C-alpha cells in the first residue's frame, strides 16, 4: 500500500508539472495560430497558380512519355522481352502524377549532371569516383594509381635489398623499413622470418633497460621514439612485447599524458608531439596481442591519455602541432609532425576527430611539399645533467599524404572530394615523390614515401 501511494504521488506531481508546462506554452501556440490565420489568405491566392503549374508539369511529362513510348517501340524490335519490362515500368509510373513528376525530376538531374560532366569532365570524374568507390580506397585516376603502384614496387624492392637478407644497422631505420614493407604488402609479413626480426631487435636493445636507443653502444639516451617504432614493428609482425618493454613506455608517460622523446627528460618542457604519437601507435598495436585483460586496459588507458594530450596541444583551428609545445625556443609548428600526429590519432581510433579533420583539410598547403622537404634542425634536449641532440627525421610530404588519406576515409562527401583533389596533385605522375630512386642515403625517406604511396595511391 505504501509503495502504491508513493507511485500515485509521483504520478500526480508529474501531471501537475506537465500541466504547468502546457499552460506556459499556450500563449506561444495561440500566437502561432494567429500567424497561420494571417498567412492562409495568401496561401489560398497562390493555390490556383500552384495547381496550374502542376497541370503544366504533368502535361510536359506526358509529352516526354510519348517520346519514351516511341523509344520502347524501337527497343521492342531488338528485344521484345526488354520492351515488355519497360512498358510495365512505364505503366506503373503513369498511374500517378506524383510518380511522373519524380521521374521528370530524376531525368532533369541526370541531364544537368551530363551537362556538368561535359563542361568540367575532371571535376565530374572526381565526384563520381568518390560516390562509387569504397571508403577504404582513395579513388585516384587510373593513371595516377598505376604510377603510384609502380613507384611503390620500385621503392619496396630497394628497401628489401637494404635488409640484405638480414637485419642490420640502426633499430630505428630497420623498424621503419619493416613497417613500410609490411604495410605495402600484407603477404610480406607472412614471408618474413619473424624469429629473425625478434632476435635482431632484442639483440640491439639497450642493455640497461627494456628499451631501444639510437645505437645500443655509446652514450645515447633511452629513446621513446625508437622504442615505439620497434614495438610497433613487433605488433605488425605478431610479436608480443615483453611486459618490461611495455612497462618502460607506461612508466615514461607524463602525468599530463604526453611522452618526452628521451626517457628522463623534464616531462613538461620536453614533452614531444612526435614521441607521444609514436608511443600511442606502439601501445595500440601491442594491446591486440596481450592475453591479459588488465594489461589491455592499462595500455588502452595510456593510449587514451596520450591522444587527449595531443588534442589539448593542437593549434586551435589549424590541425598543427609543434613538436615541443611547451618549449618556447622550439614551439614552431611542423607540417611533418602534424601529419604524423593526425595519422597516429586515426590509427588508434580517436573518436573526436571530426573538427580536427576539417581543420586539416582547410589548412592543407596549396602545393604539395617537396619530397625531401621539411628536415628540422637538431635540438638539444636536457636529460638530467646532460643534453642530447634530437635527430628525429622530419619529412613533410609522406606524412601529409598519409594523414590526408586517413582523413579521406572518415570525411563527409565534400571533405572526401577535397582530399582526393589534393592527393591527385601530390601523387600525379611527375610529382616530386617520383624523384626518389630508392638509393637515397637516408632510408627513412624511402620507407615513409613507400607508406605514403601505398596509403594514398597504390592500395587496391
């Protein structure tokens, strides 16, 4: 009984509240009714003209229908079965004036589109490719796609030769090469000697930490960027990272969510956009290989905090990052770092990228950067009492292409068209990316160019 009385009181209170809302809205409803009554005479005056226009439109459609009937007769001479089907469709349309008008509108749209395509064939082709192509593929012209595919094959062969049937040299360069070859050809991962990959990287890890440095010998700092690329490579080749390797990245994340490039650097001043983007790529890739549910949660939480850090450090309305947002002497924005950061955010599945993607498309440079453009000056980062040179390689063109291709796959229609238009210029036969031969001294640009070609133009 007590529960029934409480429920009854609640229902009465709700009814009183609804009554008060209704009373409050009544003056506005009355005003709206007055406006409708004032407009009714004008609507009544316009109704005869609307009816006359409707009759003329139907008459015009009937005239077109007679021409269509003649066409069906001609079709019947070639294919009676097809003619019968067309007659059935025509009869169904003619039974309703509304259907006639809809068909007329459709025909008008087709005619207008045909005229637009005749005047602007390149633009119409771009719109058509966007409409009829899967989101997974950037719909570039066939000539561009073939050129990108051939260049990708050339660069992949050059990188494969650099491995020389064994892994050697810098861990950073080896990781970039393996990532590029794996992304370019998924079958490459299956053909690779995974045990050799794991053995090589573990052999060049820092002896005093579960991490990687620029070189294992000598006085080099524990490097977040190299470690992240190594663990991202492990993830691509199905190699679970050791718990201590994951713990190294988790322990070096700052309280605000960002990572420095060198472990031990002051978290605030030297937090790095590049280091943070690389770290979330590595942890996101490794999370899929971890059997422990709690470990997966820790990795996902670290990735989310890193993504939020990048979100909070982006230049408002510009989709641009400085590599060291809190370091006043190194706060200039970098197109290469910005492309890498946006690429990473898309790869880890950040859910808030809509406005950032639109900013990126609006701020794209009118002309694609040069293939070798964008190298940043080395800066000295303080780690304890010592300083180390940040020698990260920054190339603008590959990461601008990679970020734009990622934006394309999640953009709305006109954003897709804008992305395709820019990528057509950046990857058109004869563009600067085709000047790369694969024999460049720095293998990083070759690996990044291969990633860009595969993502932007050569993917089937």
